[in-house]
C-alpha cells in the first residue's frame, strides 16, 4: 500500500512537472504578441475598467473586430484582479486550459485502460509543438480554452454513447455551451460527427426519450441565443457581422488568410504534430481490435468531420486544427502502447519507466526547450520590435511621457500603455509626424517615419534596440 502511494505521488509529480515546463515556465518572458493576443489583452483591460462583461471595448469604443463571446475575457479579467494586469494574467487561462486537456486525457484513459496508455496519450499530447506554440497554450488567445471545452463535450458524448451514462448528455450540452461562449461558431464543428455517430450506433430513440437531452438542449439554445441578442442590443450590427465574418468563413476570405485545401495536412505532417506518422497505423490497430472498433469509428468520424470543414473553408489559420490534437494523440499513443505490449521484457514499473523515457525523452526535451526560449519567428519579431522595446522597458520609468510613432498594428503597444497606466505613468501612440513637438522623446522603428523625423527635426539618439530607436527632439530644422 505504501509502495502504491509513493508510486502514485511520484507519477502525479512527473505529470505536473511536465505541464509546468511545457506551458508555464517563462510564460511572461516575451512580449504580448500581435493580433489575437493583443486584442484580448486590451479588451480585458477595458472590460476590467468599464465592467461591461458582454461587449469588448477598444479605446473606449465597442470592438466589432473581436466578435468572439467573452468567456476567455472573463477568465483574463479574473486573473487581472488576482495578480494584476500583466502578460501572465493574459496567458494563464490558455496555459491552464491546455494543462486541463492533457490531464483530462490522462485520467480518462487511466480509468478505462492502463497507466502506460494513459501516459502515452498524455506525453504525445504535450510534446506536440502545435499544442504549446503561439496562438495555443502559451499565449492569450481563445483556442486553447475552446479546444479544452470541445474535448470535454466529446468525452461526455462518448460516455453517453458507449457507457450508458444518461446524465452525460446534459454535461455534453454544458460543455458545448461553454465552448460556444469561448469562440461561437467554431465550437459547433464536431456536431456533424456527433449526429452521424448517434444515427450509426442507433441511439436516436434513446436520445429523444431522455430528459437530460431536453434540459441540455434548452440550456445551450437559451444561453447562446440570449448572448447573441444581448450583444446585438449593446453593440448594434453584431448579428450581421457574425453572419458575414464567422458563419461565412467557409466561403469568404477573412483578412487575406486564403490557403490551399491541404494546408492543415501539410502543417500537421511538417511541424505541428511530430507523431503524425503514427496516427494511421494507430487507428488501423484500433479498428481491427474488436474491443476497440467502436473507438476507432468514434475518433475517425470526429476527426474527418472537423478536418474536412476546416480544410474546405476558404479562410485558414494554422491553429484552427488545435481541437484535433487530442484525437491524434490517442491514435499515436495506441500504437506506442501496442508496441510496448508486444515487447518481450517483463512488464514492471522499471520497464515501463524505461520505455517511456526511451520514447518521450527527446520530444519532451524539445518541447521544454521551446517553451524556455519562446522564440519568435524573425520576420514577425521585426514587425513587433516596438512592442519588444516596450516590453523590455515596462518595469522601469523610461517609457513615461514618451511617444511611440508607428503606422503598424498597435494593439500590443496599447497593452503596454495600459500596463504603464496601472503604475501611474503613461506614454502616447501616434501615426502623425506633424503632431511631434520640440523636446519630445520619440520611439520609432519604421524607416520611412525615421526619414521624415530626420528631415524635419534636429535630434539626439539616446537608446536603441535593433531597428527601434529612442530619440530626443531638440528643435525644428
């Protein structure tokens, strides 16, 4: 009994240590990223200040660009209240959600199969680069939270479909509702497979005679419709924007993100899921095992429905495949578990540890290393140099009363402006060289803006970071 307690404690210790190194270490060691993360970061600050928990705001104006429901923002506001407005507060919901997905997979398979298979699923999942990359488990975007709730509702549906757990269909709708409140239409992409599975396994009649189905369905419809109507009342035009930009993404190109049909397949194969070659043999093994054939059908239909929808969609972004990673991890892990079961050495705790170390030590090392370094693509880093400058100086007073001059996307800069405001200091952001006055301190990176400054003003350079320079304007030329 004592030996079992030590084994369990040690096992859980390893799991939580692995989660820390993948999702939490150095989580605030890099600047707020452009686009979605900075959008959420600024919206969360303004939501925390204006107490409007339905409509996100940007510069005190309703932010139509962020058409997503506010659940991610609610969690970020919660952490802002707990630990202050910081990079960590913005990113913790995603790190916790991704850790939750890994633990949910582990405990689901531990209860139903073996520790080895559960551990294989866990480590395949966390060692896949796409899970801990930007726009996923280590930045303040909505996709990690969405993926967690979608995994929750898929597991709840599995329990209802195969384990005769009647109440699980109600939990399915609870998690579907939470997924909808995270990223609206994207939360529904597994539903075609859910419907097909219900028909295929002849559970339609069972579905319609259980009170939990009706309770859950009413909950989902009332919450989702109420939110949409309430936001449209407070933010006129929201419904038409939602239909045009979210529902119609399968036909329209949004923000120039048009990619070929095989975009997601190529990404999974090349870098996002390092275990991709194990997926097909894993699902074949599941299929030919009579005990697990229904699992193979379940996973295959969920994967196929979601994958085809995002692949046929005209607008594609690499992180849209994130909800597929738990399914891919299960298939890959099943093959690894099969290999372990066929080995000739005696199945002991030591042999299990040796097998896991042999398979996962290198993939986990690179996941830990990538999290530690949090390296940003050089091309993107060049575009975000002003944000990096603000990040590096956000803990001192050197940004007070300066002016950031830029014509680029500036929401990440507004994060640092608001962060300075919480410390009692401030800086300005402008696109207009004509507004620059004598004795101003300017921070600029764009070459054309530098040229205009140098042409019109006398100046002295006081600091620099790569292409970003900080200059004092002394006089007009």
